[in-house]
C-alpha cells in the first residue's frame, strides 16, 4: 500500500496510481473500467469519421507518390470502416428498440 519514496522524502501512497489508471480508462465516466468503456470508445461516429478521412488521405498520398501501398490495403481499411458503421447502427437500433 505504501512504498518508500526514492528521494528519501517520506512514503508515497501507491493507491493513487490505481486511481489514475481507473480514471484514464473509464471512458464513460461511470466509476469502473469494464466492457461498456470499450463499447463507449469504439462505437462512436468519430471512429467512422477517422476511418473515412484515412480512406481519403491515404489514397491521395499513394497517387501522389508520397507513400507506396497496395490497393488491397485500402480495401481492407474500407471493409473495417463499413463494418464499424454497421456495428454502430445495429447497436443504436437495438438500444432504441429497448426504450
């Protein structure tokens, strides 16, 4: 619980580290870190927006010659973005039906 401070000033309570980790990973601010936090961070429209922006920026950079990436990579990224959008829509439709 308590550990000795390396600068010999006194003792440090290491429970503060756990509290900071909980606050850092508690994305939905409910006081606990669980699967709902993962849903909260992944099932958001911002994720789809970032994926869409990547699907615009990376092919432009590829055609301009700044990067060299196979077109298959872009199709994989498009599949991920479409899947994320579908999961998001399914999640919110189910949530709406429960109410």
